[in-house]
């Protein structure tokens, strides 16, 4: 046995009866084994067991990208590239008892090869990540490096090539070097893509995305969410605009048929450091007008850029497309609340004060999901 190891003790303390469901709370501590065989122990932490797929309890999900880390006293940072990071962290810690799971969709800490910065980042998010599932996606700052198999050949990972991200965080991926995976949380199915690897039709990732979207039972898990780091859907970022575009090349051209066919409710992206929400949009056209309340049959996917977790803000292009419904040039994050199988609340909150700046609800029944929509009428449903 090695003299230096990490030991985890997980103890089931008590099952508490929460509404009609049993919910287990686990308390645990981490131990470090010393040379002489004794342990030094951390304090006690606790988390509650996740709801089973389909469970109809209250479920609250926080989503953002591009947070990074910073110092309260500015001591260790030479370019202050993530000025919103501490505010975002602070708001999440403050509201932690009302958060069940966090999804940080890429550009986690911007260590870019300076490994001590991962320790700084994990220390900053410790109150969150020790209490609720902290699920991550992979971004350019985790993965990209020339000649290493990343889809983009830039140097944004500083040579990390995804090794740090895949080692520091567990994700239920078949191959953790390829960072795409699906995860269920009660009434939610999350399909998390990896934009730093090829997603186009014919690739392994494309097959995964279709399988993830198609294999969910929407009667039990009505809320179907697609997530990726780079914008595969729609964004008015000036740096896309400079290329005459509103997305990564080959993004929605490759995937919009899947989102539409499988009726993805909301698609989230980071990479662009601001906030933007579209109308329910398909092939550049609003299938429904942008709104604060949607009900009845599915029209099209709502696309949301939520890359204002902390890294320096990105500007919008001067031209505004019709699909661009709400924009905010500020730091913030999204919170989804599923009350039950028929009501979902979406809130975008500012990191500076935690206040809701944009919101909408979706109200509908299972039969609304079965109903036909443009290019979204499956032969196997009853609605023919
Ligand atoms: C092991 O070493 C630690 C740190 O030096 C010390 O505090 C502890 O008492 C030692 N335990 C035993 C069983 O000798
Ligand atoms: C959106 O609203 C406008 C006017 O408010 C209306 O003319 C148009 O038909 C609506 N479009 C859709 C897709 O509902
Ligand atoms: C679902 O939750 C919403 C919001 O709390 C509530 O208005 C609605 O009645 C609930 N629906 C069902 C079927 O329980
Ligand atoms: C962080 O929050 C404080 C308090 O609301 C605010 O004054 C400050 O501008 C925020 N920082 C950034 C970078 O948004
Ligand atoms: Fe990025």
C-alpha cells in the first residue's frame, strides 16, 4: 500500500421524508494518510442523493460557462481576465440551499497550463462542488492544442490537452478524453456535447447526440436540454459577426434537424462572454415569437448563450437578427426550476446582485410533446 493516499468515508446518516419522496442525505469527510499510518481529516461535508430519472420533485439547475477564478485582493492575477468570477461564485454560494445541480459548460478555470491555478479554482468552487453535483463540459481552454486531435488547432489550453479537466472532474463519458455525455436528473435529460471534437454527421459524436436526444422517455423526463461550449446555435457576438456568421462554422447546419426532430426545449452555450436568448427558432426563423411564457405544442428550440460566468465580456455585433430576443452585456448565470412534469421556469440572474434579469416559463402536457411541428413529426407518435 502506498504511504500517501486519499481516503473517502461516506456514511449514510439519515433518510428524510421530503414530500412524497425519500431523500437521502450523505455526510462525508476526506482523509489524507500520513507516513505513520494516521490520517488528517477535513471537516464534514454533506450532499443529498440525486432524484431518479423521472422523479417528479422540485429540481433546480444552474447553468453557465466561462467562469474562471480570481482573488479577493487581486494578489495573484496579472491580467484580471475573469473579473466576474468571484461575483458568480458568491451568488451561487449564497443561494446554495436552493440549487440542486450545477452545469459549468466549458472554460472552467483558464489555468492554460499553469497547474496551480486548478487548485485555486477548485478552492473557489469548493463550497458548491462539495455540496451539489458540479458537472462540467469541455471548452477551448481545457482542450485545444495543435496536432493533438482537437477539432481546432489553436493553443488555448496552454498544452493541457484536456488532461487536467478530465482528471479533476468526473463525467459519465464512455471515453473521458472525448468529453460528450448524457446525464439524467429527475425530470431533466441533459445531452452535453464536446465542441472541441468533431460533431458533424457521420462522426461518433453525432451518433451520440442523436442517441442521447432520441432515447429519453419524455413522459417521464419532459425537459430535454442540449449543452455545448462553443455556440452551435445562435449568437450575435461581434467575433462571429466579423466572419459574417452567428455561430461556429458547421454548427446548426449539422445539428438543427436533430434538435427539431427530438424537440429539444433549450440549447445552452458558453464561449461568447455575454447573455443572449432567442425566440424558439429553426433555420434562422422564429417559429414562435419570443415571449415570457410558452404553452402548448413545441414550436422550436430556444437557444441561450450564457457565457458571462466571469471571463471578460464579449460585445454584440451592431446588426440585430430577428431571432435575437433578449441580450445582456453583463455577468450572469441561468437557473432552471422544474416544478413538475408540466411547468419549467427559466431565470437569467445577474452575478452582481443575483436579481432576475430575464425569465420565461414553459407550460405543457405530454400530449403537447407528441404533437407535430415543422420537421418534428415522428412516424411513431400517435399524432399522425
Ligand atoms: C503521526 O504523525 C502525525 C504528524 O506528525 C502526528 O500528529 C501523529 O500523532 C502521529 N500518529 C501516530 C500514531 O504516531
Ligand atoms: C409575431 O408577432 C407579430 C406581431 O406582434 C405577428 O404579426 C406574427 O404573426 C407573430 N409571429 C409568430 C411566429 O407568431
Ligand atoms: C406544476 O407546478 C406549477 C407551478 O408550481 C403549478 O402551477 C401547476 O399547477 C403544477 N401542475 C401540476 C400538474 O401539478
Ligand atoms: C461584482 O458585484 C459588485 C456588487 O454588486 C459590483 O459592484 C461589481 O461591479 C461586480 N463586478 C463585476 C465585474 O461585475
Ligand atoms: Fe471559450
